[in-house]
């Protein structure tokens, strides 16, 4: 179509995100859609180096096949540019065929500088702007960025990217919670006691200290990804799962989400790893990793407890946690139901509440139940029903890129949601900065600080029983 995106222009073409995630995702998308014709323009500060770009591409497309892939490889270009210079940006646009999507695979400061001068760069009509997370660095900078963007193009052309929204494991949540009679009517404070959203990784810094040491786990994972997952878990059922209704429903959740306790010390924890081993791989202490400034006190494991203050969820703690170099790779949404009010006399051995687990890593889910298992029929056993769905047809970045190229905003974050997410996180970080929450330690490869292994007691949670 005339207004369809025909050129993907990547700013930050020589970065880790581009080679490790964006390009392989594009390769899978083009393999799945042999009809698609996309011109790829890579740009970075480094002097023009078509051969270097070709090498990055052929490596990232190693498993990609078919005519769409061949077309993109044959037409790919590299243009060096300083994105804070409008003349350079203008040259970039001239290298595009038709309507471009501009993907900012850049750190927040560089993105902000580029957006500031974009108005003077002769942007082609209809240009799509795709901005990686983190969107800004706090509430105020996110507001500034939204204001700048609003002055450039209508919001239909802005994509605030969160690749977790492209994960099939995250999208599967919609069908699971909204279309099953055994979950849909129970999805509220009357039946659900707590929600845990956990994304612990065995990976460490992986050479990304330049970015990560200024972000930390709270900004890197919770501010964006886990809050978005929480919004999908907690939202009211939308009329449609399209861009208007779904995003509005999620936005309402973020608006009423707040720290579980006014004091960040009671609603958050933080820690950083010390030396240790994971799967035979030796990790130095975080403070000694290359390019880390230990004085920044960056956390590599963070946890925050939130309350969604509406009729559906008041009094239910939502605990969001994410860590690096954690030995046990837990990546899941865990929904813990209330216990039944009464157990008939003579029925023994209740093993705990019903728990629904939805995997955020490999696709799958399980439901833990009390059942009359083998043996004594009056003594209960625990049974786990589980299903494994395997990976989706596309990886998360493939989904995200497909949505950008098709101009489908379902997976893009609303401007006010980006600001609301920062509002929540800024409160926590202010408490940390004021020294209200100690920075604890855990050896790489352990499940976290020793004092955290017991379930986090959420102050006041048990007192707030459903009305
Ligand atoms: C990225 C973070 O957004 O998400 C990384 O910057 C993190 O630090 C990654 O490792 C996790 O997502 P995935 O899909 O790669 O497991």
C-alpha cells in the first residue's frame, strides 16, 4: 500500500540490540512472510562501512530463508550519521525508499537528542518512529519526550516498544484469563490472594555495563516489562484486544497502581551479586565487572510490591521481581488463590492454596491443586496439571517488528502509560537514594540474598481480607 512502511531504518545499527535481537527477529519475520519487501538501512556513528554491515546482516540472517530475506539482503545499505545532527538525519531519509520506520536502538539520552532535532531533518510524510525502552529516564524526561514526539507526528505513528508484549507467552495470557469459565469469574480480590511476576535470569552483564550500570534491575526490567505484564494480568476485560481498547484497559491499571506501603522500605528490596558460579561459568562480583562504577550502587536484583487500587484488586499484593546472575531461572506469573473458607472435618492434609503458574520463558502453564490422590482417600495429595506450548511462530522482536511494519499499535505503549510507569518507579528510587532501603548482596548463582529465600512477608496483606 502507499502508506505501508517500506524501509526499516535502524539507528544504532552496530549495537548489541541490533545484532542480537532486532535483526534475527527481522530474519524470522521475513522467512515467515516471503511476500514482504523491506529495504533495510543501518546507521551508526562509525564511518561508512558497507562490508561491516553486510557481515552483521549475514550473521544475523544465518537461519533466515526465502525471497523476502534475499530482497532485504540485496538492498540493505549502511549510512553513517550523527543522529544529533539534522543534516545527517536528512541524508538518512534520502537513503530511504517510500515510507520509513525509524527504529531508535539507542540509549535514552541519544534517543532524546535525535528526537529534538528530527523536526529539522525533513522527515518524509507518514514516517513511523519506534523507540526502545527505557522511554526516558524518569517521569519528567518521559513527559518531555512525549511532548517532543507529539509535536512531530500523530501518536498513531509512534511506537513505544516493550518486547515483552511481543512474547507469545505474554500474549497467551489474554486467552487464558479471559476465555475460561474457571478463571474469568475468579479473576479478582474475592478469589485471588496474591500475584507474583518474576523474571530471574542466569545471565549477568554480558558486556552491557555502559547501559546497565546506569539503569539497574528496577529500570531495566520492572519499569517496563514487568509493569506491562502486570497491566495485562490486572486489566478489566477489554471490549476488543485491538489497539484502542486493550491499551486503554492496561492504562487504567497503571494509573491506579501504587506502592503497597507509602514507605519504600516496606514495599521494595534491592541487592547486587557478589562472585559466584552458574553452570560452571564464573562471575566476578558485580562491583568488579568491567566498566561498573561501584559507587553508583546499582542493583542487579530488585523487588517491588504494588497495589492496584480499584474494585477488582484492592488488598491484593502484586510482587514484581527481577534479577541477574540468579541460580534458579524462574520466569513466571504466579497467581495464588484464596484457600476455601471451610474444609469438611475428616479431610486431612490440605497442601496449600490453588496456584496457577504461567511461564514467561518457554511457553507453558501449570495448575497446582489439592486432590484425593492414591492411598488414603481422606488424606489429600498435591497434583499439578501442566501444559507445554513450545515457542511462538515468531520471537518477541519478530512480533514487535511485524506490528511496526504493519502499523498495528496493539503492542505499543500509550504515552500516558509510559509516564505512569515512571511515576511508580521514581517513588521507589527516591526511597533508595535517600538510603531507606539497604543494598543487600547475594552470590551469583544463588537464589538471592539469604534473608530473601523465605517468602517475602507483605506487611498488612493478611489483614486485608476480601470484604
Ligand atoms: C531486556 C533487558 O529488555 O530484556 C535485558 O534489557 C534482559 O537486561 C532482557 O536480559 C530479558 O528479556 P529476554 O526476552 O531476552 O529474556
